[in-house]
């Protein structure tokens, strides 16, 4: 529990210290380090998070839960994660188009902050599971998700400005700690945790790709590709 708690503090600190981290990386163009973080996150999702869904059916069958006649519960959860965060992104885009200055309405900002607080709570809960696997699994998860949080933080600042800086950052950081605390005390069963893994994986893919695909983000494909290949190679070599 101590190791997973320390990892939760690290992930929460990513949001609270993101501005200082960006200042420290001032010599590195913002789009470069965002592409590096995105590439690492995507590699982790495809080589670690999504493969974990292969076991979901066994856990759901053992628990006697799941939708009758459907075998793809894990993939449905991943699809749900992707669709939910795509919907949030479209909601923010429409709000930006309605207002001058490129910022969203405060109401939209708070909806996003609350959603990302829950998203981070899922990541916090999964720290407990990773710690039970082994130390390496916990470290890899913390590194990949921590870098992913940097990508999310940059997008939330850009979209919601003062709402996020004033209180939102504390809410999403607190979400990590809350999720970890609940999972440490309540100990969710394996079926629930596996579905959370899938939902998180879908959300990560959506949040990373929305930063990489649009032209206005000015992402660096070469940097993204290099980071993806390098971290994928590392994961294959040190697979827990």
C-alpha cells in the first residue's frame, strides 16, 4: 500500500507542478514534449492496458456479471471511454466557437474538470492493482500515466484557463488520491478493475490522439513516432 500511495502522490503532483515542469522544459518546444508524452502513453495502452482485457471474460464469468450474449465487454468499455472523452472534446470545441478568445464557458469548464477528476480517480484506483502485480508494473504505469496527465493538463489549461488554474487543477489532482484511497479500502473485484482498465485505455487513446491529429495542434509526428517505438521496445524488453 505504501508504494501505491507514493505513486498516487506522484501522479497528483504532476497536475499541481505541471506549470513548473513546463517552465523547466522551456528549451524544448512545447509540441515536442507533448508528442513525446503522447507517444509513450499510446505505446503503454497498446502493449499493457489493452492486453489486460483478454482476461476480462474469465473474471466476468466467474463473478456472474456481464451482458448476456456479449463476449466483448472489455472492448465495449474501451469504446465507451473513447466515446465519452470524444463527446467532451466536441462539447468544449462548440463552446470555444461560441465565444471570442478561444476559451470555453465556465459551465463547460467545470463539467470537464469533474469528468477528468473521475478519470483520474480510475487511474488512482488502478495503482493498487499494479502494486499488487509487482514493482515494475507499478513504475511503468506511473510513468506512462504521469506523462499522459501532462498532456491532459496542457489541454485543460488551454481550453479552460482560469477555471482550471483556480480550482480545477486541485480537483483533478485530488481525484487520483481519492481513487487510490477508495480502492485501498474497498478492494474492488477483478472484474470491475479490468473494466476500469479498458475504460481508461479508451480515454487515453482519445485524449492523446486529439492532441496529435488536428493541424492546429502543430504536433510533431517524428517525435511522436520515435517516443512510441522507443517506449514500446522498452516495454517488450522489461515486460513485467
